[in-house]
């Protein structure tokens, strides 16, 4: 395959600049239509909980009833992964749906819940997404309440504290018009550049004297200019 230097590449793309611009504009318009007209807005609300010192008789010490010991921190760190799974359990989700008295699908609610822990901390972030922003906030806050009750019931400890309550989001979490349009425009640029590059590679015609010298390996001594003749015209 014939090698192209940077100058030739630049000239090749520059000669097709209108095609590149048109492709970018068309794909940007497609991106705008898609993100505005076809993407369903989804809202996200999150709540943050802290696993602090357990308030049970076994956790009480004669030295201090309020101090957080190394044992407590180690225990809470180990419980983070367990708690994360408990949040999405059938028992918790079904109780949340029952308490809220909303027309919610259990599988959909579970799919819309994400749980993550902050690195090297005893804090857990519970996020809920929904097409209705009020539903997302209500579900997130109710999950924490039910989850705390289940922890106390299962572990006989009360170490779940709410740091941040979920708030109703005012902007969708899955829509960013500028970002989406930019991505589509970039795709248009890539497609146009690929088309131009491939078309140039498949074009075997000789366009300049320099190309003829490269192919033949000999200098061009002269060139003949082609002219178009019109009936009754002169050369």
C-alpha cells in the first residue's frame, strides 16, 4: 500500500473539508434529535449512611460507652459488603414497596438500586434511579429505614446512621445534551475521515507528477495539459 506523508494526508483531508464539515453537522443534528426526542429522562437520588458503633450490651465497655474502638471499626468494615447485599434483598425491597404503597415492580426497583462503599471508610452510598424524581428520593429514604430495622433485627445492633438523606433531583442523570451532541459529532468526523482515507487508498489514478515519479522511479521530463474543446472554439 502506498505510503502517505503528513503533508499529503493534510492535503487529502483539506480537499474534502466540506464533506467533513457536512458529516459533522449532520451527525450533530442526529445527536440532538436523539437525545432530546428519544431518550427517556431518568432521575437519581442517593442517601449516605454511616456504620458507627453498635448500641448493644455486648458492645458496651466499662471504660466508655461512646468511644468507637478498633474492634468496632474492623467489624463494621467487614459488614459493609454484607450490608450492601442486604439492601437489595427481596425482604427489604418488598417491605419498602409495601410501606410506600406505590405501584412499583420489585424487579425494576432492585435493578434501579446501586450500592457502593467509600474506600477506607464505614460509609455506604445507596443510589436509586427512576423516571419519577419523587419516587427515586422516596424509595432511597425508605430503603434506609427498612434496612436499619433489618440490621437491628438480624444483628441485634443499632449502628446505621443517616448522613445524607435523599433529595428530589431536578435534572436527569442520563441526559447531557452537550456531551451527547459532541459524541455524535465526533462519530461523524471519524466516519468522514475513514471514508476519505479508504477512498483515497482505493483510488489508483495518478494525479500529480510527484506521484508518477514515485510509481515509476524516474523523473518526469514533461507533462501534457488536457483541455476541453467546445464546438467552434479554439484551443
